[in-house]
């Protein structure tokens, strides 16, 4: 058995827990330091500051809330970064230009910077927030607005139709970077099943992702979402939003991506699963010619006799060309 660590015990004795009288006499800075010390000690002993997406997170230090307008501390697990750039908010609202009474579905309203500006337009704003702390904050701040509805949910698990109450809607949001691709894929698939329901898409996302989406065929950045978004229109990178516009600042800049959605797909899409397999299957082997990547795509029928240059690589093929190939493949497709 090892010897007791008397020095460590002596140090602990020198730092007794503050009494209630001590706490009442502390300045905000001293209290914040005490809270930080308590959190550090809890985490060293195995208690996590976050549990299951952060529902039981310890209270934010007073100093943080004071510096950030009463907002709770951000959660890294949810990819939260509060937008504090009024120019970026103005640019998003001007680009979207929702009319009074139109439905706007806002993903991840967070601190409500964009929410407030959207409510001023008279649009019917339905905000979907996963973080219970922010739901309470937003409800207190905007709950009295007649054109505001708040839903505590994970947007990736919800039906757009239910959230928008079957109304056509604009899909907007300052998206956590880790859900960007999943949400955009969900939106494109929803648009196939419900043409005309998504009026437009306006999202603040990682700059590099936005640049890939707006990349033209032939560019090394051109990819799967570049193709899928162009089935509905021409995606536009409205402006770059520097990382300093967020609190805390992320490690990368952001970009405002806008897509005005056509009421119908721009090209015939009689069988969406075939097109989806074609695009994803070839881009999964983007360095190969299509003649070498096509054979490995499940449920794709004979393609060799189609009139197309199969020596091309997927990043050179436009959305219209992919749609035309898929249309010709449908009569040949294998049964799913």
C-alpha cells in the first residue's frame, strides 16, 4: 500500500469550499473563477460537462453570459458558434427577401440573430432547435411574436412537411458544419418527392463546402452536391463570412450559400434512385473514368451501348448529362 500524499492533502486543506457568505461577497470575476475551478475538478474525477448531446451541461459561467448578451456557453458537441455579424445577417435577409406571411423554416436558430431579422419581415418563422437551453432562451426572447413557432427537435429526424404544416417554405439557417451535407441531401430528396415546396435554400456553411457546391463541371472541387443542387437551379455563393464574425470563432471561415429552387426539376428525373446511384457511385471513384466506375454501382443495368463518352471522369459531367444518362438507364435497370 502506498504512502498517503500529505502534500496534496495539505493543499486541499488550504482551499476550503467557499461558504454562502463568501459567495455573496464575491465579484462576478471571482465567482466565475470559482465555477471554472469546480468544473475542472469535476471533469478530472470523471464527471463530464456534457451528457447525451449536452442536456445536463453545467451552468455557463457568469462572465460568459455577461459578455455574450445573456447567451449560454456554446457546446462543441453541437457545433455551436453564435453569429454576431449584423452585415452577414442583413445580407442573408436581403438575399432571401421573404414576403409577409411566407413560411420560413430556420434550422439551428441558436442565439437568434437571424431569427430576429426574419421576424421583422413579417414571415411566419418556424425555428427548429436541438439544444434545450437555447429553446428556453429563444422562447423567453421571441415567444410573444405571433409569427414565431419554436420546435425542440433534431432537424435530421423531422419531416419538413410537418414542420412547415404543408406550406411551401424557405429553408434557412446557420448550420453546424457536421450536419451540412446530411441536411442538404435531405432537402434535395424532399424536393424530388414534393416539387415546389422548397421555395429557396439559404444557409451559412463552411466556406470550403460552399465553394465546392458552386464549383462548375471540370473543376476539381465539383462534386455530388454540385450536381444535385443544379437539378433545381444555379447555386450562388453570396459572400464570405470571416471566422471572427462568430463567438467563439471557428477554425474556418463561412460562406452564405443561396439557391432559388425551381418549381420542378430542370431536367427529366423519372427515377430518382437511379440518378442518385449513378452520381454517388461515380463520384465515390472520382479519379476513375466512368467506364471503370460504372460496373461497381449496384442496381445499374447495362450501360455500354449508351451514346456517351465513358472515358470521361465524373467531375466533368454536368447535372443535365447525369440526368440524361439516368433516364436512358431506367429501362435497363435491374430490379431493386
